[in-house]
C-alpha cells in the first residue's frame, strides 16, 4: 500500500510540471490568424458580425475591423486579453455570452485559448487580408452590364414619312446620309 501511494505521489510530482509546461508552450507558440483564429470567428461570429449583418456596428471578418470595433469600442486590445471585449463576450464573464444560445454553440475552451493567445501576441494578421465577400453581390440581382438595347431614333421618321421597324434604330450617321429603306416586298401571284 505504501508503495502504491509513493508511486502516485511521484507520478504527480513528475507529471504536473510537464502538463503546466505544455500549457505554457501552447501560449508561447505563434498563433496563425488566417489558419486558426479566422476559422473560429467564421464559425461562431460571422452570422451576426460579417459581411451581411453587423450587429452593434461590429464586423469581425478582418483584423482592421476587429481593432476598429463597434458601438462598444474596439473588440480587441492587442496584447491585453483582460481589456478585450471579445474575450468577455466569448467567455461570458460579464453575465452575457456570444454567440447567444439561440444563435449558436459557445466557443470551446481550446478555441478560447487560441483566441486569447492570439490577442496576447499582438492580434496581428497579414497586411493583404481581404474581408469576407458579400454573398448578395454575386451579380444575379444586378442588371446585366452588356450593351443597352438601342433606343428608336426619332429623326428616322423623316426618311419616308414613317419609319419601319429596322430604320427606327439607325444611328444618326446613317439616317443623315440620305439612305432610304428598301421598299416592302411584294407578293408574287
């Protein structure tokens, strides 16, 4: 029995420091915004704070807009997780949580750890980051950008008293050149 408790104590003495060191090394490794943080935000936040909707005037699809923030101020204060509103929101520290239960699942502890590590490391991203494209701007609801249909030329009526269907669309350069439409076809007996 004594041998068993001695083994348990030695395991705790050896294992706990290595587990703590593993947690510290996760915080010290560089967090990739595009590969780790942006997918978390996309999964949990873009429905209300993306290209289509910006509740509280907050958009979270670029680092610039995250730093700019919304109605309550900047969502992230680089290097200061305790002052970053996004950490309060995802952890529920102030009695409210994002995303709300009715609109999505909460962030996992691993996702929160990744987000806070990124903030502690300065909340940086590449300079050429592009915002989420607006799905409404796909072009199907916009009028075609091709040539517009021609408008009838009013001066074509002067050609022969009345314009035919085709002569109404003659450009002024042809209409003013003295050209006349061909006579209508005759029926053969």
